[in-house]
C-alpha cells in the first residue's frame, strides 16, 4: 500500500488499487490501520508498467506529442518572473539580503563579485575573496 494525502500532485496515484488516500488525520489513521491489517492486491501488468520508468517515459512522450507550440512559448508571467529574478539578483546588498532571507546562509553574500575590480579575477583570487567575504560558519558543540 501507499498512504497519500489527497492533493493535486498525487492525482496520478489515485487510480491504483493499493493507493489509500486521506484528507484528515482521522482518515490517515484509518488508512494506516487498514493497510496494517490487510494484504495489498497484486499489481496488474498495467499498474506495473504505469509505475515503471518505461511508463513514465511513455507518458512524457505522449504529452510532448500532444503539446502545441503556443504551450511551449514563454508567457508574460514567465518573462515577468525572469525579469524580477534578474533584477533582485543584481541589486547589490538587497540581493544579499534576499538570498539570506531565503535560506542562503553564509553564501548569501555575493554582491561583491559584481564589483569592477573582480571582473577580470582568476578562480584562485575569487575563491580567496569568497572566503574573506563569507567565512565558514563553525558548528556549535
């Protein structure tokens, strides 16, 4: 069995007999209890195929064949996200703050690398400067 939350990202698995879905903690407990006290059904040949790499490749190729050119072209939203991302990443100290706030930790300090004096630097100098600007954080005992 597989016990999965009812969610759009799990919709592919709903068709399998051994998929037990839940929305609430109570439903989750009931699904786990059912799975523990019963034997799952043998997978059919089709189910085994659908869960295999070959089946995944077949689904991918089917989607590609069905895809229209307009489905693959970037949308206004795609361009907007790219523009915002590029803008934020090149905003100096604001970029560092955004990287830090999103979990970048000690490597979030990268604005220095865009300075004119580092543009022609070789890898050795960049690594040395990187360590100077973003020293390693030692683990607390």
